C-alpha cells in the first residue's frame, strides 16, 4: 500500500501556524507539521494533546525509589545484617543519597526509552523524507490523502496552503510511512 | 512568540536566517580538516596513548609505581578525579539550571559544554577505578547476587554513594546530550552529499523527522530531564565532598564541604568551558553565535562562584580557630605554612584574588584576559583539591608517620594522558557533530537575533540611545 501525502512548504513559521489554524477551521484534517525546530504555539494550533511523557517519568522515578529502598532495607535488615559501628541496621539517612540517585537514574532512562519507543526512533531507523529542507529552514504542513479523500477536499487543501503563504506545494508518494 | 526588550543585547549577530545558521554550524563538519587541526589532534592523541600506556603500566606493576605511601594514600589520583568531576559540572549546569531559569544565552554553549561534561567524567572515572589496584575486581562495587556470601556492598558508605552518583551523572548527562543532538544530527544527515556520511549520520539520527508530535515529546523530555538534572548536578559534588567530610580527619571533617565543593565545581567547569570555547569560537568562526555577551555572562557566574569559594576558604580558617580544637587548628596552620605552603598560596591567589578582577567590566569583556583567567582558575582549582587531600593527611595523628608525598612520572603521565583524552575527544566531537545546538539557536533567532532586535527597536518609536547597543568583535 502506498502512502500519499500533500505537502506545503513554508519559510515563515508564523504564516504556517496561521495557515494551520485556518485549515482546521475549514474542517480539514492536518496530518502533521514537520519543522526544523520546536515551534511554540504549534501544539495548540494543531490541537495536539499534551504529552504524557512527564507522567511516565514520575512513574519510573517512583518505581526506582521503591526498588532502591526495598532492596537496601532488605539487604541490611534481613539478608545480611552487618554491624557498622553499632549503627542501626535500617539507617534511613544514609540511604538517601543512593535513593535519590537511583530515582533520577530510573526516571531518566525510562523516560528517554519511552520517548524513543513512542516516536519510533532507534539507531539505524531510515525514513523516507517529505523534503530534505525540513531539517534546515522549511516548515512543512502535511495532509494525508486517503482513498476516501475527495478531489474537492484536495483542491481546498491546495487553495488554503497557497493563500496562507506556502511557497511550494507538492504531492509525495512514499513506499512506507515517513 | 515572546517579544524581548531591545535593551537586552542580541545573542546572535550577522542578520542570520535559519538557513544561514545551518550553513555556519555545519561548515566545520563538512569542510576538510585543516593542517592545524590534524597536527593538534595527533599531538593530543599521542598524549592520550602515553597516558593509557601508563595506566597499563600501573595495572601490570601495581600501585607501587605511584608515589603514594602509608600516610598519603590519596594523592594525584583523587586530586585529578575531583578536579575532572568538577570540570564536568558546567555542562549540565548550563543545560539544566540555565534552562529552568530561562537564560537564552545558554543555547550557544550548552551542546559543547555537555560534551565536555561527558569527556571530563570519563577522565575522572579512570582515577578511582585504577586506584583500586586490582581493577579486574571492579564489579565488587556492584550490588549483584554474588558468590561472596552473599555479601553486599556497604550502602552506607560515601564511597559507594560516589559510585552511584558518578555513574548516574554520566548516564543522565549522556542521555540529555544525545537526545538534544538527535535533531541536529538529522540536519547534518539531510545535508550530507556522500553516501557514507549520509549512512552514518542516518544511523546516528535515529530516523528523526521533526514531526510536531515528536518535537512536543522532545520538549517534554528535555524539560523533565533538566528538572531532575538540576538536583542531580548539585548532588554529585555534594556526594564527592562526603568522601572527605564524613571521615574524621582534621581539615576534611567540616559541614561546609558540600556547598563549597559545588560552587568550586561550577567555578572550574565554567573556566574550562571558556578555555575551550574561546579557542573553538575563533577557529570555527563562531563569533556571531558565541558573543561577548555570552563570555560576560559566564564571567559573572565565575565571579559569583569564585566568591563563594573564597568565602568558604576564609570560613574554614575562622572555624578552625573558633573551634578551639588544636588538631583542626594545626591542620590549617600546616596548610598555609607547612611543607605544602606553595600549593596553598597558589590556590589562594588563583581562586580568591584573581576572579575578583572580573568585577571590572572591560576585563569581563576582554577575550584575551578571560582566556588567561580561565587557565589560572583551572590551575587554582587543581591546587585546591591537592591542598585539601594531601595537606590534610600527610601529617597524621602520630608524628612518626608524617611524610611528604610527590608524584612519580607514572602519575604525572596518567594525568597528562587524561588531558590528552579530553582534548582528543572534544576535537573529534567538534569535527563530527554540530558544536552549537542548531535547532535551539533557530528557535531564539526571532527573539534574540540582531536584525529582529533592530526592527523591534525601530518599531518602538523611541529615539533614546539604548544602553544595550554593543558591537561585536
């Protein structure tokens, strides 16, 4: 199955955002925007939900904290209680540095892996490109053309891309999803 | 988009466009290495190889090849370890703390400073690892169900805290640095002409496209990583200072150590960033991105942290006297007037007196003076660690075991080798990766670029002379 996309390239991110808003007001489904940097206000214009990545970060951190605390307590109170100069076996203050470090470690490794997995990023992943300049200075507004997409819709997409300041409009036919 | 006052000096000069930024930052990667580059990297690589050979020598013949003795069992090794870890503090501080404080000037230097952090932590890690002597037993540090009992490592020991702190710091810095690099590597990939370059940057870029949802997650990840790296970076040198502060040695056993070590780490880290970036900026033609504003801002942080370090030295002296403890008093008198007086006064001159010169604005904005000072501070901070470690232990509680320590050529070579390793790694990084965070620089162009600032100033109908109009050199 082929994946058809209609791509409009902009040089100005403000025009692009205004365009995206207008397209969505006209009930067109903007599939994606591909940009060289994170454009502020774009999430809102595209109507993207807030990322839940930070929630996963909290969960990973809390898990790490629990594992570290349980493990150290188990080692020093039940598995192999050692007497360090008569200090209590469960010496919580002395556990704090490792608890903190392990929490941070778990949260950051977990979050980074989640980010890579959810975004389908891994070493050696090759994706076909919509346009090589989108990592340089061009902002691409992308429509996906399905079988059900009517030709009126396509012409409306093109018209709105043009009127909002897209400098180049092209159709891309990719073997796989980009 | 946030508008920014025209009073604030621009952070990017030269009427840049997005495309121009890509061109400027990718040029060093795409052009052939110069003769100067090849000569320098050959020299640093040889230095590194010599250091690695001497590490091998140490492993083969044992720690007896070092100048350590029964009294002074921590010498150059731990001095260098703490020195390198301190240098490794600037990167994460710049990227994490300055991100939370919304300091836009961090954008020009964060990527290189983070790379520096990673290389510095690698150099630091070598010292305690090889100081263990029987390095093949290093896994004894790890808590794993083993055949020794099961006997676990002592989780109450600051030395084990250090193992956790340094490895966590290294891992988190690496993740932060690399996830930030991914979009910029994708830019290099898309510009690459040769098949091989395209392939290799293709692998390294993880298939980044720049899709809106990916950017959104990327931003969320950066923000949370910055948020948790901030206490992390402060915790690392705090825990390093616990190695000393929790032991009952006069000169070490003080509660001021954690903040004093952290301030010193930032102080030396910024000095090293300046040393490298002042050279890189000149060689790679990045003066329009790393401007005098950036240098001045870093020098202001140097004044702040240098003053904290200076106050800490003086507080230590005061508390030693005020404690009424003769051993504590002797430890400090011996530091200043004993056989290692030269290290103490070297430290005092480099760290307490010299950073105060940065209160003078023209000195803060002088590239040559800053470069000179950055070297002085690096020397001063090395002396500080040497003073803390060696002067505190070389005269212990029994005068019959007092001794004097000086390093052998093996220790000196290993230290020189880590400098070689650090510089080689940094130069390879500078030639293969974008040294300035391109995507982030593009992000602030419309806020902090000079053309945009001028347009905003013209628009504000104000005919007053704005105090922020400074020329770039």
